[in-house]
C-alpha cells in the first residue's frame, strides 16, 4: 500500500472511521481532507499482487486439483490391482486345496 509524504509543516493521519487520510497544518492546527500542495504518495512495497499473478492463481489451483485427481486415480488403480492379485492368490490356494489327496 502507499501513504502520503506531506510537505514540511503538515502532518497526515489515517482516519479509520472514514478510511482516508486527514491532513493537519501544524502551524495553524487546522485539518482538511484534501492533500496539501506538494504531497507525494510513497509505496511501502506492499499491495495487491501484480495482474499476472492474479491471473495465474486460478490456473495454479486448477493444476493442483488436476494433479490430485491423477494421483487419486493412480492410487485407485493400484488398489484394484492389489485386490485382483489377492483374489487370484486366494483362488490358487483353493485350487491347490481341492487337488490335495484326502488322507
């Protein structure tokens, strides 16, 4: 965000109730809402993200969701493969058991 750098003899204070700066002439102690002549706005380096980043955020979220979906799909495939292998192993044991001679 930015803040006003006022000329000598002035003071700027942010008014929370009005959400704007009020300016005080320190010599006369008069206040006003208008910027005094010679006011410069200075950035403190914080503010909204650049437009490109704002455009990229939905795309990045989409890519994360896509990656999650693909990983979940692969997990389900492996789970089904595991289930299939366990089932095959169980049937192989049943076939062996059926072939065993009864004593």
